[in-house]
C-alpha cells in the first residue's frame, strides 16, 4: 500500500500578462487570478493513480495564506483524500524553508500512523522559477530523489520514474521512500466532477502553523525578460503576391521545384 503526498502551490495564472509586485519579489496576481501549475496538476494526477493502484490514499499539502485552501480543494475534488495547510505567507519562505515544512509534515504524519512513502512535487515553481525544493526536501529527509520526470509508478517497493533526458528517454528505479519532481506532459490531469467538487467543499483540511521560523528567500529580485521582437513582411496584394508566396513556401520546404 502506497500513500503518496503531493505538494502544490497557489500561483498566479500565467495565461495573462505577468506583473511583478512593487518589491519585485513575487508575481502580482490581483488582476490575473490564481491556480496551481501544470506540473503540479500532473503530480496530483500521478499521486491519485499511484494511491488507487496500491490500495492507498493520496494526500495533498500546501504552504500559503488562507486563500491557498482553494488549491487544496481542487486536488481533493479529483481524488486526493486528505489535505494539510501550513498557513503562512509563502512570499516569506525560501526553497529551504518550504522543504523543511514539507519534511515536518511527513514526519508528523508518520508519527500519527499515516506514513508517506512517496512525495511528489512540481518540477519548479511557476511564479518564482525555483527548482530547489525537491532536492532540498530529499536531503532533509535522507531520501533518494529523481527530478524532471513525466511518469511515475510504484512496483514491488520501488518507484519507477521516466522522462526525457539529454540522451533520450530515461527510466529510473529507486527504492522507497523517495521524492520525485514532475514535469507536465506525461499524464492527462482529470477534470473534477460535480460530486467531486461538492465532496471537496465539505472535506476537512488540517491546518497547522509553520514548524520553524523561515530564513526567507535569498533572491535579490525577479526580472521580467524584454518582449520578443516581432516583424511582419508584406508579400504583396492580390494575385500579384502569388510568386512571392511560392518563393516563401520553397524556403520553408513546403514546395519543391
């Protein structure tokens, strides 16, 4: 039986224009709305599948302000069965701080008789771009870690994780307990049903304070890249543009003479 824990974060919806906060330490979501990243949606789906295959239960946790319960209930609506909310301002927590809080939840749940043999996270934070939490969590717990995979399963006490590497497709077999970070694309997240949403609204959420005082993020500031330049070439108007269009298709390899 495998009881995975999946970690999610309330982030600004990146489908709209990205605006930084005044101190450039985070992304301002007042006019954009909030969600969880596509990486984490896939991690939630994998956690639910692993729990179902092994006869266990998938748990979800987050660290954030009171509004972050929305992301917990989104995970509960698609199959997670329990949720833990570390109530705190996530902007004041660096990757090492977040890793310590996740480790504290893992240890406390184990002491309470509900151990997690596998912790899944998104490959990176969609707002700040941090790639560190998974590795720091594994170091904190003394567990093996695999990063940037697209599929995860559990078989005979091992985690089997696979994804694209620099030399092609890679597969890892790692003994449990373990930590894994997930990239989107390997699994299709399910949509919540109406009964799932109703059940998630009524589900209890474990609330807890941070286990330790955060040291804070070490970043100086976030910087938005300049917009990509764009150019338009007018090939002509009407039938007179036909030769130029044919030449363009030849350049693109669509046509050959």
